[in-house]
């Protein structure tokens, strides 16, 4: 089941990256949890696609250009999958680029993504998923 969950997450990422539209890999009421991101200005959970798009707009609002690359997708055992992400953005009216290596811990149940916990570093995501001591 774990490898199947990895494939569900990979497919969801690929589908979203192509269209930036909702994919059927997510439960309708999935949770996008940024409470796990230390230093993020808002501690909250966003629900469903409307909530995610609210978060996403806030997330990229400071940039004229923004890019997201998935570096790896890992089986964390059970129903969890970790995606290690490299993001970069060029700040408004600036030549300055900001880079971050974040991590996402996905919870998959009944072949649907139910929760995504956002972490500020790869290490924090790996630790939260039990892949690092």
C-alpha cells in the first residue's frame, strides 16, 4: 500500500503542476496544514480546494515569478508520504530571488490525500514523518 500511496502523491503533484487546478487525488475536504511550518505568519489549517487556493495566493503574493520543483517523493510507511520541495521566487519589482527547501507530509487514506502538513525544511518534514532521528 505504501508504494501505491507514493504513486498517488506523485500523480497529484504532476496533475496540479500542469494545470494548477484541483485534482481528483485529494479528498474534497482535505486539510492543508501550515501550523507545522515554523515561522509562517498564520497558524491554521486550510480546508478543501477553496482553502488551498486561499493559502496559495497568500504564499506567492510577494513574488513576480515563482517556481516549485519536487526534489524527491518518499514512502514514510503506513499512510504517509513525504515530498521534498525546492521553491524559488523573485520578489516584486526586484532582481532578488528567495529560495527555500520545504517539505510536505501527505496522509493518504482510501486512495485519497486527506491531509498535507507543510514544513519549513526538508529535515523537519523527514523528522515529522519518522524518517529521521
